[in-house]
C-alpha cells in the first residue's frame, strides 16, 4: 500500500482543539478510534494523483466522518473526474482549499446536520454494505422523514398506507431493525443535532421533540444507541451515532446477516462484539416484527450478524 505524506490525512477528535496529522495512517486507526466517537478524518487529496488515498478514505472505519479539503482551484482545471472520485468516498463535507484550517472553523462543519437526513442515512447504510431493495430504501427514508412527527408504528403504517404487520415483516425479512427502532432513532438523531448546534438544555430539546422530559430522552437514547445526551453533545457529527446504533442492533439480533451484501466484507472491528447467541438459555423464537419494545430480541443468530458487521469498516 502506498505511503502517504504526513499532510494528506489528519484526525480531528474531541475536544476538537487541534487537527492532528497522521503520517502513519491507517496504522493509527486501531481500536482506539472505535472507542473515540465523534472523530473525523481530514483528507487533502493530491490533484496530481486523485486516486492516491481513495482506497484508504473509502475503506475507513465505520463511524469515522470524512472531511475533504480541496486543492487550489487552479490545480483542478481540466480534471473532470476529480470530484467524481472524491464522491465515491462518501465524505461528510467537502471544503474549499485552505492552507491553514483552524479547528474552530471545522467544529460547526462537523456538527452541521445533513441537508437530507433520510437520504444521507441510507447512503451511509449502502456504504456499510447494507443495501435493501429500492422499495425498502424508500420506506426507510419515509420512516426517517416521518419520525419528526410520528410517534407510533400504527401511525407510521397509516402514513405509509400499509399495515403494521406488513411493514414489520418487510423489515424483518430483509434483516433490518423493527420499524419502531427506526422511528426512535430518527428522533434521537434530531435530538443530537439540536444538542450539538444549540445551547438549549436537555429538557428543552426533549420537549421540543415530543418527550415528556429530558430523563425520558436520555433513557431512550441510552437503550437504543448506548450513549447519553451529554456525550451526543460533546462528540460532533452523526455518523458515529448511526454506527453505534448499527453495532447495538447487530449485537442484540435486530440487524441480521440478510441485510448485508458481499461488498460489506471489509474489516474485523466487531469481531469481539458480545453475542446473545452464545447464551445457551437464549429463546429461539423469532421476534414480533410489530413490537415497539427496545429490549434485545433473540433468535436472529446475532453471532453471525456480528461476524458480518465485523467485516465492514
């Protein structure tokens, strides 16, 4: 693998005071990065060789946001494929050229919500190798859009002109988390955006999103994603939250091997994820696809799921 110069890749991590060069990338991206949510990889691609570093950037660890800083505009003249190559890496943000980027300028960029939350989430899933059929992608996007206002699976099914059972079966048959979890996660993402971009307290954010109080939001966020609102505020970005949720669903059987395609086989970051399938007392019965509970659901062979997730970044 080609060694890149020290200026090509940098890491931007909490508490976001410095942008740290990583001359030995990707060796620096060991387990510590997976344990450091909110980290972003800053990449300055080489206009003379746009393919240089693409493999490392596109196959980075899951949850690691990518910020691309373009070279000077003059160097891009006549290089039509440059941005096309960059887009393959699914960047969080593409910034114009800057010789010296101040961390205070990068913080709001990393915290900025995506222009289209539903599309960006499904694009991230595809990058992670989770590629359901087109109709299911459309349902996922509609579910995430509706999560801003809809609170129940019954309300979701009604808005999608289908039944609860049909909707639940579709998600279950494709190895995806149950519809209620998508609704909850959409609200949690919106809560994280407000925590990161405003000074509003937890109670205000929770009530704005339909929770009775901050305690209810904190409990649901921890049950579903495994993080508290204080961490969601301090660790900027949203990819790491989505990754945390996917890992949690894989560990509890909510995300099964049926959701993954062959291109998902990338690394072993979840090889040691705990698995309820290792418990001889596990209940082998399948979950109720219309359930609104957030408790772990058994019977989907999560050990195989975790193995599949472990092969992707």
